[in-house]
């Protein structure tokens, strides 16, 4: 019985230590967000009718899913010039284009 308790204590300690180490890795995600590549381009805002609908930008360089598209730009087929940070650390529900954080848009 004592061996079972000792084994259980060791397993619990390993779980707690592993959880603490894993929690520290969350800060690495914020570093990757800050280090995302800055892109710029011209494109067209589109309302995509998938999974309840969302806004995207279609450009010559690819399709982008803005995380923070201002309301005044949420107009289907509106031409835009934008500067954004790629967010490879973000996975979206839509899986349609590359997630971006808009830095400038006009």
C-alpha cells in the first residue's frame, strides 16, 4: 500500500511540474505574434459566405483573414490598400486565408 501511495505521489508531482513548464511556453506565443512578418498590398474586401460568414481580403499575393478589420471597411468588394502583420500563431475556425492583424488600411 505504501508503494502505491509513493507511486501516486511521484506521478502527481511529475504532472504538476510538467504543467508549470508548459504554462511558461505560453509567453513564447506572444513573442511569435510580435515577430510576425509585416506585409503590405492592395486587395479587395470580400464577405465570405462560409461558416456563418466573415470578412476577408483577396489580394494578388493571396487570401487574408483580418482579425481586426474596422467596421467602416466591412463593405463587400471595397478596394483597399493595407499593411498588416502575419499571424502564423493564430488558427482560425474558417481556415480560409492567412490570419493577419491590420496595422494600417485605407
